[in-house]
C-alpha cells in the first residue's frame, strides 16, 4: 500500500512496538477465561476471529469501561457501536456495509496497538 492519509489512520499517539502475529488456535472456552478476571491469564479481545492481547489497557480489565468485550469475539458489538453483552458475539457477516466498514476500522485500530496472539478455533473470518 502506498503511504497516504489512509495508512496513517488510527495510528496510536505513542508508537507501539508489536510482535510478529501468531496464528495459534484459541478455543472459545480459553478465550472466555481471558476476560481480565484471572491475573495469571492475559486479557484478550477477538475481532473477526483474530485474537488481540489487550492486557496493557485497563479499559478491558475487570473494572474497565470496555470490560464487556474481554474474553470474547466482540465483532458485532464493535461494528454496531454497542456495549451490550448480547451484542458481543462474532456474527458480523450479515451486517450492513457501513457496520462492516466500522468493524474493519476497529480491526485496524486494534492491529496498530495490540499483539495478535492467535485465532479463534472454528471462526468464520472471510
Ligand atoms: C458516551 C460514549 C462514549 C465515550 C465518551 C467514549 C470515549 C472513549 C475514549 C475517550 C476513548 C479513548 C480514545 C483513544 O484512545 O484515542 C475510547 C476508546 C474506545 N471506545 Fe469509546 N466511548 C464511548 C462509547 C463507546 C461505544 C458505544 C463503544 C462500542 C463499540 C466504544 C468502544 C471503544 C473502544 C473499543 C475503544 C478503544 C479502546 C482502546 O483499545 O484503546 N466506545 N472511547
């Protein structure tokens, strides 16, 4: 991709050094345990089946404003700007285009800030 305004969108204010993405398979059960409540586990959020380690941001921790996303594939909620627990589900493929665009923007936002630590087992992500 050429260097344009688009590629600079959603850049973190403070540069983040990211590790190479991993493609380990993570079960939904394991993902659910990584919801910020267990200090021995990382805090994880998945988007379109791709799992991000958000541990360094207290907003996803057990007292954080975005804790509802932790331990889940929250694609649908992110796409629709919802904080409802019932929207924190992976199903995004039936959404309207504008919501799919919002979701892709969140994917870009997360991928510029958080390490990719794996993929949700069985996720539909195309
Ligand atoms: C009253 C409404 C809201 C306010 C005042 C608010 C405020 C904020 C602020 C100040 C940030 C930090 C921005 C930054 O780091 O540059 C943020 C980030 C964020 N907001 Fe909201 N927000 C609101 C509603 C929502 C809703 C409805 C969603 C649901 C999708 C949402 C999802 C997020 C997410 C995922 C982040 C990124 C956190 C991160 O990883 O850095 N917000 N919000």
